[in-house]
C-alpha cells in the first residue's frame, strides 16, 4: 500500500496515472559493492544482493551471505556504476 498526500491524490485523479518516480537509494544499490557502517562503528564491505522493509542481504564473499537489519545501520555508501562498464 502506498500513501499519497492530498496534492498527489488530486494529480493522480487529474492525469489518470501515477507520475514516474526515480528509484530510491537502496534499490539502486542492488548488485553493487557497498560499504555499510553499523551503529557501533564497524564497517562492512560487501555486495548488496537484495532487500526488504527491514533487512539487507549481503554477499561478503567466499560463499558467505549475511543479513543486516536496517535499524542497525548508521550509514551506507556505494559508487554509481556507469552503464557499459
């Protein structure tokens, strides 16, 4: 379920369709190498495999995958990969 404010509801009624929204930060990072700093300051460097509302699935290499709860994350960063690279 998606929540809309009044302006968005009226715009949707007038146009009859939703405006295209840019992807949020985490969905753009799927498949990328990310650096995550946990609330206690420890860094994690891994490939972001997938995500849901509460968790991130990370591939740390050598066949190991870990789940990190989003509320345990302080910061997350990654480099934007240009297409064709």
